[in-house]
C-alpha cells in the first residue's frame, strides 16, 4: 500500500523521462521486468518485441521467470504466455514459450567435460544450416549459469565467441530469429559488451532513445553496471557518464548519473 501511494505521489509530482526512470527504479525487480515485457510485447515492430524479450529471458532462472510471469498476471489480468502467443509468431514465439514452460536444472555447476561435450554439440548447431528446433531446445534446456559455463568452454575450445560464429553462419536464415538468438548468446557470453553497445546506440547521433537508456541503466544499476561502464569506455573511448551528461538534462540527468556513479 505504501509503495502504491508513493508511486501516485511521484506520478503527480514528476514529469517526463525523470518520472519514468524513478518509477522503474522503485519497482520490485519482477514487477519491473513484467512491465518491460508488457511494453515490448505491445511494440509496433515484431523485432523490437523479440530483442527486448531476449535481453530479459536469457539470463533469468526458471524461478525468476515464474515470479515475473506471476507479476505480469497480477498487473494485467492476462498471462504472459497468452500475450507472447498473440504478439510473436514462428520460431521466436516457440523460443520464448519454451523458456516459460520448461524447467531448467538448478543442479550444481557443470563438470568441465560435460560443458565441453555440450559446447561441441552447440558448435555443430551453429556452424551449419541453422536447425531452429534444435537450437531452441539447446538454449532453453539448461540454467543460464550452466549455459554460461558451456559458452566459456566453447570459447576455450574454438578460440572465438559463439555469437561471432553464429552470426557468420546465420545470415541466410530467419533474420529475426537469428538476431534474437544472437542477442541471447551475447547476453550470456559477453553481456557487458552487448549492453555497452545498446547504451551507445541509444545516445549516438541526433536524439536519444530514452526508453532504452532508462531500461538498461535502471535494470543493471544494482548488478553489473560497473562492468558495462568499463566496457563502454574501453570500446568507445568516452565514459558512459559523459555521454549521459551531454544527452540528458536537469533532474533526469542527475538521477541517471546517481545510478551510474562516478567515473573511476
């Protein structure tokens, strides 16, 4: 009740992007993800729906996804599965439905030889004509932590990040599905580089994609934003905070900079 009352006060007192950022930051993480998914599923372009869902789904455990789905139903009186079925189609729809219905293993970390066996199987999948059904099964059958172990083994065995190999060999495939899977691979294997790129693109050039900027900063503020900041400055030779200063204004700018923290 207190949180609801506070949100009402904020909605009446704050405005525009500053209000969006503060409200998102205040939300429980599962409610926050539910709202992000709802907005993505109502986007005009189907690719935009799939790409945001890939960011959210790829690193969440089964328990986290279940809690997010419960928050979604509580907020919108509709199931997340129903809206995914209505908003997506083809292999992208199958991919995210599979994330929701399958139980990922929460067992101990994979033995190295098991991770290497899975990495070898994955290499065969991404190095030939893309079998979308097999790829969906592979991506959704393990816990994200286990998949990260597999992708680490892949890089050690083949000397390259799997996202690079996949993107080279998927150009003739289902473009939206392949790009979605590419995002999942990058979120699992090199998330700081991926989100640094997303943030840079949100501020580069004329205008700012404030929805993306707010989403990434707020959802990563208490987890891996420090790693994203380091990847950002290494890749673009400019700090994340300096770009935020030049692309935002007033209290909105101060709030984002408070979440980002001082440059090291």
